[in-house]
C-alpha cells in the first residue's frame, strides 16, 4: 500500500497520492506513513489535521517506548521535505537508543517514503546498525 503511495508522489501525482493516503487511513487509522505524508503534501486544512493526528500517534508511541517507529514517521516527514540527512540522523539516534537485541527498524531499508536507496551516504550508519543486528 505505502509503496503505491510513494510511487504516486514520485510521479508528481500528489493529488492521487493524497487520496490514497486518506484511503490508507480508512483501512488503518493512525497509519504513521500516511499521517506523516499528509502532514507535508496535503492541502493546508488536511495538513493541519494530519499534523495533529500524527502528534497524537507519536505521543502514544512515546508512551509505549516505540521510539524507532516514531523516528521513522519523523524521518518520512523530513524526507518528504528533502531533509534526507536529518531523516537519517533522527532514525540513527533512535536505533542507537533501542536495545540491540530487538528487531526495531528492520523495515527501514525498504520504506519507500524514506528513500534510503536514493541517499546511501545519508543512511550508511543506519544500515550498518541494521546489518550488525541481523547477523
């Protein structure tokens, strides 16, 4: 689902992507990638609503100590704003704080909205941690 949404954004079909993000939220309320994306690419009213819902979801994650998931959502916002190094730094900090024995962040390399493969220099340290934890 998210892959299709990311493709629409990359094809400069923001209107279709926004529709798809809303559809994703109908199926999975609180979907972090959809909320993070809408908080950047939607119209002003929908952006404000998505930001509010995203902050509520991130607060709930913080209460559950789900900091890597929250960092990924923040990283999506950063990446959509062309702040790829900031996205990677945010995720890296959360991974370093996470217990080494967890599978936290294992989807990072394939998260299309983070665009990890397009910016390997920014994501090298993150990928190194994930590789070491997978070994």
